[in-house]
C-alpha cells in the first residue's frame, strides 16, 4: 500500500460515511446507512412471507381485528417516516411467545402470547409502536451497514458494497439477524437501540392518541413474566434491564402526555386537555 493510498483511506472513509448517513426520526440522531432501503424492504417482505409460512395464524377474530385496528392507527402517524410501506399486520397463534416484531416495508407480526402483557389497545399500541420505531430508526440498516464496513476489509470493498446496496442480502441472512435461539422472532438489538425504540415508540403511540402510560404497565408485566424464568442469553445481554427502560420512559412521560393530549384533542373535541 502506498503512502498516498494510506492518506486517502480516511478521506474516502469519511465521505463514504457522510454520504451514507441517515437522520433518525424523533431523536434526530445521525446514523450510518449504506444499504438500499428499497432492496431491504423487498428482502424483508420475502422474509415475512417465510415467517408466515412457518407459523399458524390466529383465528381469534376479536384479537386479529384489535391488532389490525391498533396497527393501522400507528401506521398513519409514521407515514412520513415510512411513506412507501405496504402495511401488513398479522397475528400468529402461539401463546408461548410474548413477542412482536416489525420489518422494513411495513410488515408487522404479533404472537398471541403478547396479550399476557399487552391486553388493551393502549398496551398493544406501545409494543407495536416500539417495534415500528426500530424500523423507522433503521436499526437493521445500521447493523447491516456496520457489517458491510467490517467485512469490506478496506474502503474500496466498502464502496463496492455500497454500490450494490442490500442487493446481496438474502432472506436467510436477514432472518439470521433475528434471534432464533429461543424461537423468538426478536432482533437482538443493543441496549442503546432498545432505548431509542422505547422513546420513539412512546411518541408514536402518543401521536396516534394512545395513552403513553401503557408503555410502563407493559414493561412492568414483562418484568413479572420474565423475572421468574431464566432468560435466553441473547435477551439478557442485549436488552437493557427493564427498570432502566422504565426510568427512561418516566423521564419522557411529561412530553409524551402533552403529545397525547394534543392528539386526543384533535380526534375528539369533547376531551379537554
Ligand atoms: Zn426492541
């Protein structure tokens, strides 16, 4: 490697990272995104089809309608963050899984076990809004981008990968990002990403007119459910402790309640702020 190449590397790397930057909605954080959003949405849709083929759908009409009703309200307030989404909300019949997930392109899955901790519309909204927040914050894009840079073995390779976008991404690679060890379709995000999704999700739920306080009751019930059981290692290592998440939610609650009251005032003039 010549001296000139060495000098050029940081410059190229900087320009690559700047051009592949994304501003996270609500928090405004600048994040790395070298992927193609269109490609990722396509691959996510195929991965979602695969998940649908592997899991039985719920036939509980009331619950299916609830997921649809709540999901559509959240989808409306995130329109500008995901303008090309082709929304789909699917309830899977698996009472053992206290879980939900969302994917690029607007694909949302809920497992019936989730109702153990999220029973009301407000509670369900807090979970769905959190999952959608992971998507609008492009947390998967960010992780893939970091892997692209790490695997590139140099800036030249990185440029090549960037040009290809997520074109080389397969459904199995994408599904591999999900934690399959505990049969959870849960992405093992790091703690900061979880907290970011908590904050953004709280604001989305409030904007959609759902009581943001429900986010805390869901986490308290999650703690009660999981506290007694040994947690899967990935869950324990990547998710911030629930009390930490509750503290952050409480800090953000005055703002969320303001947003909630404004939203309620718009949709229902009879309710005073
Ligand atoms: Zn999460």
